[in-house]
C-alpha cells in the first residue's frame, strides 16, 4: 500500500519514487533502505518505501513517514548521467530549496537573508562545475560527466580535481533526482553575508579565480617552504664544519648543533613572515594578513 505524501524531493509525489529509494528521516536522520527493510517493524528486505504499511513510523524516533526525504535512488541517478548534466543543476537547486523549506526551516544557523541559488555553473571537461549558495553553506560543486567512474563511491569519499588555479579536494555525495555530485566547502557559516547579492558576488569571484592560472603561484607555497628549510639545513651543516675545523670536541659540537637548531636554523623564525593560505581561502578572499600589515 502506497503512502500519500512525503517531505523533500519530487514535491512529495510518491509515484516518482523508485523501488530502491533510500529515504532519510528529517528528525533523527535515520535512513530507510528498501534493500534492508526494517527489523524493528518487521518489514522484509526488498520492501519499497512506497509499499510500507500505513501505520509504519520511524523505528528510531517514531516520526511520521511523511517526514522522510529522498537520499538516493538508482533510476534517478541514471537519468541525470545520461541527460548531460544541465538538468542536474536545476535539480540540485530544487532539492536544496526543498531541504531549506523542510529540514532547515527553523535551523538557527541559517541566514534568513539568503536563498538557495546556483552561481556560475559552466561546462568543464564534460562536467558541470559551479557554486551552490544556500542559507547555511556555500560549496564549490562538480557534477560528474559520462566519463567519470564513480562505482564504489560512498558519501564522504574524497576525490581531487585539478583546476587552473590548483588542486582541490571534494567530498562525494548523492541525492535524488540530482544523482552523484562532489562538493568542496567554501563557507559553512553564512552569517557574515548581509544579502543574497553579497553572497553571489563572492561566489562569482571564486569561480573566476578557480579558472585563473595566475592564482596557482599564490596558493602553491611548498617550493618556497622547502627552499627555506633547505637553507636552514645548510646553515647547520656550515656551523658543524666550522666547529670541526676549529677542533671542537664531540660534547661541545653536540651543544653547538642543538643551539643552532633551537635559536637559528630549523626554528620557526624563518617561516614567521611567510603567509600560508589554502586555495579555498584564496578563492573566497579569506586571507590572513602577515604581521605588520
């Protein structure tokens, strides 16, 4: 027997639920997986969410089944992957607008001045890449293309993508009807944005910076750090050679090396003026000014 409505995706239309849909309780985050069924309520494995008994409730918090939202379903993922991805951007916005209107409706950490919006999505290597702005986060999002093999990926798995401005780490996730997508967090607290325009302006600047090769030099600091450390090691070697040339005994030599490491070379002092910033900080303008600025 099917249910009348449910929260979240498809505007609650149960007819659009696939038999293998995984549904999540918005109250306690319990997931009903049709493949596993429900031991607590004695629901057999293979029972679709749409076929649950009328009196079925969340086995973890006793919430009504109408409070469940779609997490994933294979048929929806297949439709998105074969459709080229443009429709996935629209689906992504719709899903998070529904989440905002349901699960996040009364969340205290949501910025009431903001709304869900997709910013700057563009084709990139057969994928779609852009920024998703919501009242509670701003993420750089990659919607995979037909050549991406994501079999075996589970929510939370990591994947790195190389852009002109550098390499970025993304987390895998999946939601119907969007299907699989990968997200890199830019802001997880949106309280500093005074308006939607402010947030979207930052998002557009970040997308522009993402594809600017000139930014790579400003975020890749490893060579500079290694060069400084190499100079430190060379300074210690020089101190040791000088001590040996002057016939310093082993105990005094050990003290010289220890002093050099503590007070000069290998100390943090040579790095104190070096500003280190992540690519994420660079894209969003979150940079720590060096001392004295």
